[in-house]
C-alpha cells in the first residue's frame, strides 16, 4: 500500500460530504472509513492538521468531480443527516448550535440538484420502524421538500435558507413528544395537548435564545400551524406568512404519508385531495401536489394487468408515473423488477394504490433504480 498525504487530495473534501476513501495514519492503520461524514470545515481542518494519509490506489479510483447522488450515496447521506440533525436539535443551548445547523442547511440546499425522484422515493419508503425518532426524520424530510419547492419558485438563497431552517426547527420544542406520539396508540393526553399547542411559540423562543435573529425563519416557526382565516394555533392569525403556509402544507402532506403505530399512511390520492381541499385551493398546496404527482415515487400500486408495482419516476402527467412491477397478476414475485410506463399501455394503467402492509416483496432503492 502506497500512502499519500491527505493534503494532496483535499480538493475532494467539502463540509457535509462523505469521505470518498479511508483515512489512515502513517503506518496505514485505518482511522476513518469511507463514507464517514465531515460535518463542517472544522472537521476537515482537524484532519489536515493531524497529518493523515490515504491509499493512493483507492484515491485514484475516486472521481472528485460533482455528480448527481447515486442510490447508495443518497441513502447513506440521508441516514447520516438524520443522525447529525438529531444531535444538533437536541442541543439547542450548545455554543455552536447555529453554526452546525447552518452547515446542515447548506447541504440540504444542494439536494434538489440530484435525483429528485430518488429523494422522494427515500422519503416515502423510509424506515418506518424508528418511530421514536419520528420528529427528527420528519423535520429533515420537510426541509428537503421545502428546499425543492423554494427552488422551483425561484427564491434567492437567503430566502431558501430561512425556509429550510424553519423546516428543520419547526418542532424543536416537541421532538421527544413527537416520537412518543408516533410510537403509541390513542389521542394525546391533556398535558400532551398543551405541549403541542405551545410548541410553535416555545420553539421560536428557544431559537431566539440561541441567537437567531432571522425574522422570516422565526415567523415561519411561530406560524406553521396558523391557518388562513384564523382557525389555526397558537394565535389564530388570519394571514400567516408565505413561508409559514408552505411549511404547514409540506408538514401536513408528509404526515399523511407517514404511518404511526395507531394509524396507517393515507392513500396517496386521498392525501393530495385532502391537502388541496383543506388549503382552500391555496396555490402553494397545488405546487406540492404538482411536484409529487398523484402517485409519488415509493407508492405501491396495482395495474390493470393485475401486477403490483412500485412508483419510481414521476411521469408527464400527475397520474401516469413510471413504475417497476414486482409481482405478476397472480401475486407471484417477479425474478427482477420490470419497468412499466403507465401512460403507454392500457394494461399498465394504475387502477388503485396498494397498502404497504400487504406487500411481501421488498426491493432496495438500488435494485429498482438501476433498472429504471
């Protein structure tokens, strides 16, 4: 093994990136494995100051040019981001809280540059078993979609940063309670209801105490449960801000797709219809539905042929996505997922969604998207 100084290939390192190769000491002993996340510039500086090395052969195989995230790298990034965000949000009083949070925001700002369909698939098909961490995961998912929508709307980076920050911190005052509510059946107790009602105001207070002065961000957190017309909470505002409205709609839409212990996920068509109706036809709600389609990536569907498939790509129309068939008409698993364009064939037309609980054939994102 021939070792070269890390400094020789440091141009491949950026805050928030995954190590593209292992990092070793002068004897070749592995210190950090490939895929380890470098959360901020201080992590990179610390490695360079330590004088570590990489395997020249391993580094030569890495293309340091920017490429759209693959299934593997995006899934890994998602998992790492969730763990990192949980640690940040639960340490709101830490001296570097805002600096670390801004590092996370910067990474999310770049997500829409990759494979949007894959990102949606990973959101819809996330690990449903980790209900205790629901609050953190839901905030991360909401931030990713807000990043995408705000880019579609042509917002500048400062405004998008405020939007993403608000999404990440909207529930900072009730993260543990969110996990608890997701993991047990039944309605909230009176005390839990009180905590829910005050979490927007308390969340903004915590952020101000941490030094946040961004008015747009703070207002979005305070108002993300306010409803146009004055029927929301905690202050029954008649005209919440644009950011607050977007945040509420994305929050609600993703919550409808997320099962809890005492409640299954809503069928995708019903989730879209309810969102638009409940919003009073707000264009921001319409934007979300247009972006996701009626059948978002990750949705299980039954085709006119009798096959069961999973949506992988959005189509030209909201009701005609590209899907991968996973069973034949008799319910037998296919040896390999098979691509179907629901717009091109009567037999490939979607006739209904399928409850995730009834699915016995599971495929990784990698196995599906390599055949799309």
